[in-house]
C-alpha cells in the first residue's frame, strides 16, 4: 500500500504539469505498469506526516482513513485514503469511500486550511482549494491537528490569517510571480514569523473514545463564527481580500454540508416508505456507479478499492458524482402504463446527473423542452404530433407560396432567406448528418428556420439560431417535431436574440453578480481590468456552449440544462465554474479584456464537461437563494416576465 | 521617444454577414482558406507580426459578427482601434450598400479622437466567384464611393484564392501605424498614462 501511494507521485512530466495548472483531473493511478518503487525512490517522495483515524462524516456515517503529507522535490502533497474493509457496518461501500478519497492534492492548489477546535468533540479542519471549493471536514479522532499544521509549515509558507486566527493561508511559492507579490505585500499584512508554538491548539479536549455517530453531523454544522466585514481599506491589500474571501467561502461550505447531509437524511427516510421503483431511483442517486458495469464487478469486494479511472475526476469536488446516461430500461420506470411521467422531478434529477442515452433523446427532449407535457400519454403525444404537423405545414406554406414576383417586392423576406441560407451551409457541416454537397438535412434546417421566422416574425432570424436548431433536428429527425421543439426552446432563449440584446445583457449582468458572490477576488480583478461586461462569455451564453463542446457533449449539456435542476440558470453557474477553474491562470497571467476573450475562445474543445457540471452544481448549491436573488426575474431561460422594463437600469450598471 | 511608441496595432473588420471577414483574416494570417468557417458569434481576433522600417509591430485583427443585431457589442470591441476595414461581397449589392452603415456605426461606437481622418480601408471580396460573372457591384462604383468618403483605399480580393489579400493588409497595417503615430503627436500627454496604467473613466467604477 505504501509503495503504491508513493508511486502515485511518480515523476511524470505531464502529470506534474497538470498539477501545476491546477487541473482538476488528478489522475494518479493510471500507470500501474511502471516499475514503481525504483522510480519513486529516485523522485525522493517522502512521507513527512502520517495520521491514523482521520475521518469524514459525509452522511450520518463516518469514513475513517489515513491522512498524509508527502514531500516530493519542492512540492508538498496531501492525501487522505479511507481504510479498506473497515466500517463495514456503516452501509457504505468501498466505492463511496473511494469517492471521497483525496488523491495527492498539491499545496499549490490549496488556498487555506481552517482549524476548528470545538470545546466538545473532535478537532477538525476544512481544506479550501484555490477554486473556492472545499473538501468535507476532516476529523482528527486521534488528535494531531497542531502537528499537521506544524509539518505543513516546515515545507510551505503557512500564514495565519489576520482576520481569523484559526484560518491558515497556504502559499507554495511555486512561481516567481507569486514570490514577488508575496514578498512585496504579504509580510506587512500577516504575521509571518509566528512559530508553531504560538498555535494554541488544545488537544486535551479531544475524546477519542466518544461514540462516532454522536457528534459527527453536529460538528459539521456548528462553529462557524459570525464574520463581520470591516469597511474596505483604501489601500488594496490582497491578503485581506483573500481572507475575506476565505471566510465567505466557509459559510458557503458549511451551508453546502448541511444541505447535502439533510438531503441524504431525507432520501434515506423516504426510502423506507417508498415503492420499489422509487427505491431503485434513490439507490441510483446515492450509489451511482452501481449501474455501470465496471463498478458492478468490484462492488461486493471489501478488499480491493479500485483505482479505476472513473473515480479519479471525482475526488476533487465535494458534490455528487455524475452518473451514466439514463437508458430505456430505466426510463420506463419513470412512466406509467400509458406513458405519463409519474414523478417529473425525480426524472429531471436523474437526467441532470447523467443525461440520456442517445436513442432516448428523441422521446425525451420534447418533454424536457415543454413541447409535450409530462402528464400526456403516449396516445396524446401521437395525436399532438399529427395536429402540430399540419399546423407546421400551414406556417411553412406561408413563405413557400411567395412567388418570385412577390419576393422581388418583399425585401425583408429575401434578406432573411439570404441570411439563413448563408448560415445553414456553415452549420455543423462536419457532422455526418449535415455533411456533403446537397445534403437534404441542410435544406430542412433552412426550411425550419425560415418557417420559424414567419411563426415569430418579430424576432425573425438571428445568427446563432442555426446552432441551436442543428442538434434538435439531428435528434428529432423529423421536420415538424424539430420545429416545435425549437419553438419551445426559443420560448426561453428567444430573448438572447432580441434586437436590444436585453436577454444577453441580463444574463451577463447576472453572471457578473454570481462571480461577485462566488469569487470576489476574480470579480475585483475583472472590475480592475474593465472586464465587467463579461462579453468574453457572450458566445457561451448566446448558444448554450454549442461551440465549446463536441456535438455529443453539447447534447448532454443541453439536456442537463433543460432539466432546470438544481437551478433554472445552471448555465450561468457553468460559466462561473469554468472561470473559476482557470482563475489562477487568468489572474496570474494578468489577462486584459483582449487576452481574456482570446483565452476563452480558445478554451473551445478543452473544457471537461463532467467536472465542470459537478463544479456548477456545487456552486449553485453554495450560492443558494442568495445566488438566485442575484439573477433578475425573467433572465433567460426563465420565461419572460411581462415586458420587463427593469433591464434597462441594470444594463447601465454593467455596460 | 521611439521606445515609447506603440507596438500593437488594432484593426477591426466589419461588414455584412457572409462577406468573408473571417476568411480574409485567416487568409492573411494563416494563409489558409476553408469552406467550413462557422458564422462568427461575438468576436475573435488573430495577431500577426509585421515589420516596417526595422520596427516590429503586432497587428491585432478583430473579426466580428456580421449581423446588424449584434452591433451593440461594438462598444466593447471597437475601442482603441487604429484602422477599420469595411468588407463587402462584390456579388451582393446589399452588402455594398451597407458599407455606409458600418462606417457610421463604427465612428459612433469607437468614437475615435479624429473621426474625419480615421483610416478606413474598403475591400470588395469574392471576386473569384463564377469567374466574376455573378458580380453585381462594379469596381467603378466602389471606387467612387471610396473617393467620396475621403479617398478610402480600395482593394478587390479573393480570400479563397488568396488574391490581393496581402496587399490589402499591407495598406491596412501602414494606415494603422500612421494613425497610431498621429494619435501620439495629437495627444502627447495621454499616451504615457494610457500605456502604463490604463485608467478608463467609464463613469461606473470607483
């Protein structure tokens, strides 16, 4: 075990680079074929701290493990590996434990550590990452927080926050830029010279024999000190900003912990009373990998915690893991015998966590988009389909019956048609469905868009619509059905294309407010750089990240967004998640508006969708009602409020 | 003094949707043409190093969405421009007629210090199509318009075939450079401040 863990830090240039970049995809166990021991000895990886019986309490059950600090070269890493085969009575599988495993997080990715020393119960720490997300609290059943912090201090710069003596800011001094900044600004703000002896950790309050289940959950939700924000100093003080930020994050983290815990409790309680179908559903939510074949093989073995790749991406984020797509077998469990969706919330939730098998999209997208209602039966949907088909033909006929002579005197029609024709021939032509000369699907794309511009003559056609329609036509593979699904989508996204751009402005405004809430240093950075208009996110929002992901991923993202779970505006949290993921690069390289726009444009094809969705989910839960309050009513994809005139004022604030 | 001179020249390409703005930019910078360019959403830019009289400059060429509806974004993208390229498709009257709108909209949104003398360059693109047989805007007509707008330099190009693209952009770069230097002479005191700390008074901050 020891060998394999040291081996985790094998000297792989790509791996080291990925760590330096703060990549969330920490892949540690993917090269077990290398001759490990000799390599790791050469690396000089050294365990500088090891503590048994450090536990997390993700549910009412605790998971115990070993916490270690590992030094490799000039870098320090923290790992927390749950014990194998212990805790069998907790009802948690090895997969659950593996999910929470902290695999060698470098201290360059850790922003701060907060120590909690409650009068009763165990001491615990919360490790906050530079992304703003945090691991669950780590409880030291056998003491050792003081020693832990002291060890860290020997290897990386650890400074006590000026704001709160229990918060320790981590600075690894990896880059010269950081070194310069810190030597210039940090020393006058925070006491650097404090030795470990000054940390008055009272370990005598620890009671190792205490019943585990008693205090775990309680501790998770107490002892968040009230934080009173002081008036901002005129002199810009990064250390102060950082600590304020850190404290704000802690309150969010605790809130998240509470919600997650109570949610799990709720689900466990319902479980006892529910039908078989419902139980299956909950089980799937709680224990996602069970339905995947890979995980299924090892599910009953206590000894072998798999180092499979599927878990590697999960360890950094304290949120629910993504699931495999919903398949037809599971889909019918959401329907009654006549085809009605019995529990649309559970269904949306399931789709949120895993998306849909491609062959299901054709049936489900119409429901998600609101074209078909959840309480409609198979027969009713078939009937609506035929009614809507003739309705579509009628609208289409309106422009088809325009004669050449009439068109000559109908400039607006000719212009619209021209614009649409120019765009459909350059929309997703590399996708098989649309590729090649004289592809009939390209003509269908044109016909639907032209028909839509008659159906909604005021909105007409706008660039970006062809991007939104293309996957819908591909999935529906029926002109009329695709049209009506597109209509349903445009009910929500139409304002993106308004002439006054108010839909876009309100979303960019809301985005700026969310970043302000969830990452105030980044917000301040954008403000300083005159980037608060967030135009660099324009493409993301206008066409729902269509240009940022490959086709299949786009479809997955869209169905996830359309579930409106956990937030109707999850796409804005997706924006925040991506920005946060690259925040250190953005600020470290001091990007201005131009380079930021370039950087964002070039992220296309390089965004890890699953990790981003997990971040976005965690962020939306963190932001909670406060986040929702920052999004103006009627902001797309919310349905429009009556002639929302309040946008105008807010535009001024941003633009 | 020479060390103070700006080395970044910002060029904005404007024109109707589908006239070939992205293609022109890519032909000039990457010497490539593709039928697969998607409609530009928002904005993007490419950079290219250019040399004039032993001095190196970075030409930053901005490609924007062509639909009128997105013009309100211009404020963010046009500011600080040193030259504006107006592109039309010689096979589309409408795209030529719209040059005037694009020019005026640019002057309003970019708000250059000396709008009368702000350098524009006009490009008539797609001369290759159908061997020129589908052409509907004559060179004479285009040149007349350019002359009337203060002798705007005019080029006819094919981004697809790479015809005249290099020549057009050389003029564009030269005019941008001239514009940048004139601005220095024109506002000698503000250049230093602008280069060092970029304070901008948009009225909504601090």
